[in-house]
């Protein structure tokens, strides 16, 4: 049975770059992001360039019911996923107390809860397959506090430590877990304040 790599946050940035890199290596893909039009164009381009099957699903991971529906589709489908790339993420900037709470909640839903839920669901299915890989995208922000982006930095610290712990737990299932820590948050995440994070660092638990 054909196996697939599932990538969240696949419509731009690191997620899109990883989708292209995997397609270049002949991997069939399932791409997930909020923007359906962008996903459709990306899927068509990757299929034409590399001859792989590229499926896509527009899904707001910040909405738990939509994520539940998507996971149910995967469970009831016949496509086996042996690589999960959790790249979806959002950020806020500015004083924490000035943030709208729904925006903060959306950050927690996407950066923490959706990532954890996908690891749980697909980690279980990979264990049944006899192995697989999970790559969670954190940030250098995982290593330090981040004034004016406190929730974002804290969410990336969660991703780092969760991934490191999960790596040990899933060794016996032949499921490899890695975490990628890019150098800085994307420009649209950056706070308009003068505090800047320390130099870039990278961590891996593969």
C-alpha cells in the first residue's frame, strides 16, 4: 500500500520548502493548511514537476472540531502515513495583557494542542505500521523567554521538550521523532519592540 507524508502549514515557508524537498525525493504527500486555493496550486505544481501524488486538505487546526473531522477521515481512509511534519504555527506580538484572548487561544490550539493531537493519532498508526517518522518544527525561541511574544516562545519550548520526551517513548515502536529549531520567527511573527532573541541554535532529537 502506498505511503504518504503529511505536512501541516504546507502553504508557505518551511512547510512548503519541506513539501518540495520530499516531492523531489519521490514522496507522495498530504498537504494541510488553511488556504485551499494556495494548496490546490501547490499540489498541481508538485505533481507536474515530480510525478508524485499530492493530496491536500484545507483545515483550520485552530478549530478542534475541524481537526477531529480530518483525523476521522484519515482513520477511515486507506492511505498509510509514515511521516508527519508538524509545521503549522501562528504568533502574536505586543504586550500579553493587551492581546485579545481569542487570538491567544488560537495560538495555543494550533501551536500546542493540534500538534500534540496529530502526534498522538498518527504516532499510534505508525506504531501499528511498524515504524515511521515525526518532525515537529519549533524555533530557537524554544530556548529562551520572549518578552512581547511570550505565548509564542512558550509554545515553542513546549514543542521542543514534548518532542524530546516523545522520542524516548516511541523508540520501542520504531517511530523516530525529531525537532527542528529554525533561527528566528518569521518576519510576520516579529514583535515591534527592540528586544531581540540570542543567536540562532538548532536542536534535534532524531
